[in-house]
């Protein structure tokens, strides 16, 4: 993640491991990779930067480790 940040992406990530009480929709997965950006505009810039500058490079160390053919984007808002 350090290399991705150094490449210009503004992003945070977490790996969520399903446990007991997990909703059925994600029960069959080993883990969920969660990325958080401060805005949709920044998220789009991150995706563009990844595809243009990082994907397939040495920095893309997860290449071949796992596959995400059917990714889903959820949009939420912080409420305080």
C-alpha cells in the first residue's frame, strides 16, 4: 500500500474476513478487500492512476495472488 500511496493514490484499505453472523451474500468468500477514498472524484482518480501507472507493474504485488472478476462498488456517507 505504501507504493500505491507514493504513486499518487489517496486511499485506505482493509481486509475483512467473514466470521459467524456474516450475511449470506459474502459467506462463501475467504475475504473482502475494502478500499476507502475521501470522495468519488478521488476514487475515480485512484482507479485511473492504478490502471495507467500501477497495474501489472512490480508495485502490483497482488497480481496473481487473488482474482476479483466481479467487483462491486458501494457508496456510503459518514453520518455523525
